[in-house]
């Protein structure tokens, strides 16, 4: 028997992609309606919007959804770029997943600042 | 319909005879056809009446042997279950299955595909073998339904011709082999899931798929190979994280 082929780390990104996809299917449309159509009609002040995040539960929800949306988008972006042969694979992975990683870190940082900063 | 039997249609067939042709090129043939005539029958009439050197594979003429797959107007189809009446007025372009090396005319090389099929242990590996006297391995109708659609695969390779990921990476195990893998992994009498899964955790295994889905559209037997691939992405992903917990029960 030949040895089984080497595993890839693709499952990590695929599960993040799947989780983000599930959340966006559940909440994406609602978010688009609220933030894209309802709110612009009577935009709340920054303070009012930020105040929502002072609630720890809202903070947790934002912490789960925003990064997972990033990872969902990153996987789609990566696969599209890969199929377009836009460049060497590691570079494409770095660009797509890197963007999601930065987005995730920034989200965590901002939410922590809002929760505990003031 | 007085001239029912006088219908004619032009077929452009991609020809390639390695000994004499520099590269594949289309040759035009016109055939007389009737309502119930298939593309395969048209090819046979050309071979009988116009050019005996035309090569193509076929056997059953009833969509069960899987040997007559070819590109018909750019779509992978079985020639024996594709009818000229649906392609009229033509001309119809007929070419060998996409993504495979051409051996001659409409005949492609299948060796690589056969190797993949063989690699995934395409047989039931029971937990323990029992002597014939001990009787059958029983199965409920629900247990059978779990894998039954995947057992309808006829190895026609249409799904491979449809798959852009296989086109880009010929080492990708591909939809048909994944359907067959799921046919055994989903069988309650089988205990070989671990061995089969171990073959597909890699880059050329299930993870080459980007969920394009054309394989399931192309499949003439409604096997839904994309579903088999997806189920095994989940299986492979869980195994990736839970492999530390699993009991190693084979060496
Ligand atoms: S899954 Fe369908 S298209 Fe693919 S080889 Fe089997 S029967 Fe043919
Ligand atoms: S000749 Fe057997 S499937 Fe077409």
C-alpha cells in the first residue's frame, strides 16, 4: 500500500466559510434591509449605534458574525482567485485569508474598546 | 409526415488519427435520420456507410454500460441516449470527452480514471468475514436507501468532462470516484470508511473541489456526485479536528 496523501489545512478555512455562510444565510438579508434601507432613512447617531454594542450580548453577537462573514468572503475570494490563476497559491491564500485575519483582529479590538473602553 | 424518413442533419466530428493527423480537426458528415435515431446510431451509420475508420466506444446502447460518453454540442452526454431530433437542425458538434487525452477520434484514455476507481477500495470490507453458512449480511430498507443512489454510477466519466477542477488538476480524484467511495462508506455492511477517507484528506482528494456543481448536472444516472463530494468534505473536516480522539484500530 502507498502511504495516504498529506492532509491539507483546507478544512479549517472550509469550516469557517461554512459557519459564515450559515450565518449570512440566516441574518444577511435582514442586515442588508436594516442597514441598507431602513436605517439610512433616519440614520442613528454614532453614539446611539455604539451604545448597542455596550450590551455584552450584542457585543458577542457582533464578535461572532462580523469575523465569520469575513472568513466566508475570504474563502470565496480565494477560490475565485485560484480558479482565475491570479497568482501563486500561497500568495492568494495570504491575500484572502490575511484580509479576513486582519478584519477579525480589528473587529475584536474595536469591540473590546467599546465594551470596556468607556 | 411524408418526408419523415428523409430528414438529414450535418455532424461535425472531431477526428484524430495519431499516425496521420498532426492535430485534432473537425470533419463534416451528413446523415439521413429518423425521429428515434440516437447520436450513437448516426455514428454507426457513418462508420458503416461513409468512413469505416471513424472510432468511438459503445456497447449496451441503453445508457447502462457508460462507454459512449462524448461532448455533444459542448455538453458531456451519452451518445446512445441523445437523440438527433433534439439537436436538429444542426450542425451538431461531436468531440471526445473534455479533460481526457484523446487516444483516437472520439476514444479517450481511461487508464487514469480506472486507477482512481480502483484506489478507493471499491468493494465491501465487512467488520468480520463470516462463513457462507452464517448467512447474509442483513440490511434494512432505510440502510440501503442511504447509499443506493450512489450505486447507480455507470463510470461514464461525464462528470469528469464537466468538472473544471479536474480539467485544471488531472490528479484530483474527481466526482465519479467520490460517488463510488460514498456508495461503500454509506453502506451499513461496510467497515472500510477509515481507509477510504484517509485517501481523500489531501489537496488532490476531496479538497480540490470548489463546489461548482456541474458534475451533478452532467450525470445521466442522477447519481448526484456533488452531494457525495460535499458529504465527504464534512467527513474529512471533522476527521481533521477529531482525529486525535479516534481509536486507531488498524495499523
Ligand atoms: S457519477 Fe454519474 S456522470 Fe459520474 S461517472 Fe458516475 S454515472 Fe457517470
Ligand atoms: S452504449 Fe452503453 S451507455 Fe451508451
